[in-house]
């Protein structure tokens, strides 16, 4: 995709230029940095909503082929753009130097990310609870509890007995369903107090994790990735030798009859950070990482592992529906804490599956919550430098605990309404960010930044996608608004509109403040222009970017390398320029060629250098 070249001017440039020169000579992939990117991106993208995407169990799912198309044309291109800006500037701020209008959009994105973190904190508390309960010999979901005398309850053992007699059982009378309703719908004092206690433990633990060093945080991300990958591979191999449903589940996942479901758009955009703060490397990666390769490799790894998890869930679901009639519209939360616990009872080694599900969720959500908390804290610290980062993390964890209590008390319908508003606002703000970068800053200038910093020029494929991406995302926003208008529950509409109004007010107020500042400075045109400080952190690098010439950059010699300086020949040896006075004039050039010169003529710069070295 690009050629290796040697920056021969690096001897008198800044230290960052020297590092970049060292990078260009090395391998194209820079594998160490790409591995770190995979760990960090996995911590960002693996949530309870992305635990199952392809199994066709959930009401909102996506087909594998459809997901690959969306990931290539939307997710990968957006993550490429967002992560390159962070690597190029080495900052996690509101990108005010890129464009002043980016500040309001970034704070709107910050608001979406904060609520996204609250949802994952609640899911982490529930996963931790189920993980601890699964250690018991008889978990709570496998036995009937005294909920109501008028409610019929059938324990897991009774369901298995009916299954052997080939009698179908309604899931609404199973102990797993009734246990779910007791814990999350009809909350009594004991269940509520226990849930709040676990949420408090989650936020206290998150404070200690989010305040560790960057290297320790990276180790947590690495452990989460490795544990999820190897545990999924182990369970998948176990299924291949223990049940006959694996092949049928695979064919069900590959069936393409229900492709292109536009309501699954957020399953594609959320893991790649569209409308969210996005992946941040905490300064632990080389700033000259080939972002295109890193994002493509991560997308491949993420899709493969997601497909493996969906295959496992599909097998468990087929085992369950062989004996239990599931007539409820499944949500990710109901799947994780009602359907999957009951389905594992039909497997031979059901404890292994239970431990896999909830240990995987716990490890992934711990890394995810720490990732979001740390990113938000550092972004706020870049805006308010007088406040120490540890104080900001403590304040965020305190607010997170109190807001998690409010989220816990909300009904399922209101949570779904907020999710509608959150998804709509995230897509809208993601489209705004791409439009500001590609339409105001300019796709050509952005491509030149990549050419200057990474050594290759983006192809027309990337440019066309970046230009059209805002239109595609805003089309999805209109579909979201159409779906929201079709909601039958009035409370869902009201809550969704309130969240959208809060986000819009936040963005408008900050944007109005920025525009008013430029109007008072009599520089309204500056609202649509980037600051001269935008670019690499080193001043020398920014000067080189301003003087960067793509035509000079594209000159190639016979050695298949690029030369950046006119002081060197193709053979990488220095040119010995003669002074103008020593050169023969144009008028006497024809006569001088027939006269013997009193001084020997120099044949080439190569000979000059060799003679100098011999002396």
C-alpha cells in the first residue's frame, strides 16, 4: 500500500521525526502496536449488547454478511478516521484545533458515552451477581422460590423430567423466568438492596482499576481479550464433540433469508465507536501505527469471535427450545439472565457453560467500564487541567453510583425509550463529526495528513466512503426517528424525546458559545477553519506539514525508494553544488567545450565523495 522511504532530513529534525524515520525503515505492520490496539479496542467494543449478534435469538440481530458490509463501509472507515486523529495529534480533547464546531459535538458525544457506561455498570453488577450465584450447588434460577401463591412454578429438574417425556413447557412458568421477574421487574426490598450493594462494589472497584498506571490498565485489557478468546475457543471445541446441534446451529446462522434489517444498525456502529468517544491508546502505542491495518485486523478478530459466541448461544437455544416454548421477545438482558441459565441445564457439563458465560461477561465488562471511565476522566482533565485526574475519576465513580441507582429504578419500557434516544443521538453526532472532518476540514487535506504522517496516500475507496459517510449515517437517523414514531408505548416516546432534547441543548449551547466568541473577534470565517496549531505535537513536525509537497513526496528512484530532499541523488549520496560563478556562461558554452580547461573537470558527485573519503 505504500513504499518504504528514507527521510534524509531527519538528522536535524525533532526527535519525533527521528522516530518516524525509524518506523518507516521497519516493518509495515508494526505488530506490537497493532496488538495493543486490539486489546484496547476489544475492551471498548465488547459489551453485553455485542455478546450475541448473529444467533437470531434476539429480537434485534444482524446477519453475518450484512454485518461485514456495514463494518467495511461504516464501522472500519469511521474508526480509521477517529483513531488517526488521536494518533496524529496525540491528544484526547475536543479537537478544537481541528475545527471550533467540533467542541459542541464532542461534548454531546461525551454525554452519550457517559450513559453508555452507566448501562454497562448495571450489566456488570448483574453479571457479577450471577457469577457468584453460579458457584452454588443449586443456583437461584434452578429452584422455585416463594413469589406468589397464585403463580405456577416449575424448577429446572422438573423441566428436565418433562423434557424426557417429550412434554413442552412454557418458559413463563419456569423457575428461571420467575427468578428473572423477581430480580429485575417486581423488585422487593431484599432484591433491591442486594442489587444496590453489588453496584456499589462495582463502582468502588472501578475507581481502583481506573486509577492504576497505563501499563497495568493495558494488562487488564490484555487479560480480558485473552480470557474471552481462549474460553470461547474451548467451549466451541467442547460443543463440536458433545452435541449434534452444532452443525444445525451453523447452518441457521448462515441462512440469508432475513438480511438487511435496518433496526440492527447500532449493532454495527457501537462497537466501532460511531457517535461515542472511541478508542484511545493512552499514549502506549507508536503514533505512526498503520491505522488502516490495525482497524482491519481488529474488525476481523471482532467478527470472528462474535460469530463463535453466537454459534455457542445458538446451540444452547436449540437445546432449550427442544423442550421449552419460548414465546417472549428476547432482549439482551433477558437472554443473559433468563434464557441462557436455563438452557445450560440441558447440557451435560452445565457448570462449565454457566462459568464461561458469566466469567466472560464479568472480565469483559470490567475492562469496558474502566475504559470508558478513564477516557471520560482524561477528556475532562484536558479541559479542566487545574483538577487532578484522580479527583475526576473519583467524582465520576460517585456520580456513576448515584445515577446507576436511578437507572435501576427505571422500568424496562423507560430503559428501552432512553436506548432509542441514545442510539439516535449517537448516530447523529457521529455523522456530524465525519461531516466536520471531511466537508469542512476537507477530505483532501485529511488524506494529505495521512500521506505526510504515515507515508501512504489513502486510496479512492477510503475517500469516497468518508465523503458519503455522513449521508449514510443521517439516513439511518431518519429510520430511527421513523421507528421511534411507530412506538406504541407513550412513556418510551417521552423518555426518548427528553434524552434527545437534553443532548441537543448541550450541543447547541456549546456551539453558540463558540460562534459568539468568533463573532466578537470579528472572525466569523474562523468558525469553519482549522487552527494553525492543529497537527502533530512537535512544532518542527507542524512546520514540515505546512511545507509538505505531495509531488516531491511521490518522486521515486530506481531503488524503489522516495527522496524528500533535493540535496541527495538517487544513490542517496550528497550532491556537490557548484557556485553560479564557476559555471560556464551560456554564450561561451559552445567554445569552451573545445578548449582545454586548466582545472580537471568533475565527472560526478559519486566520484567527488569517493575522492574525499580516500583523502
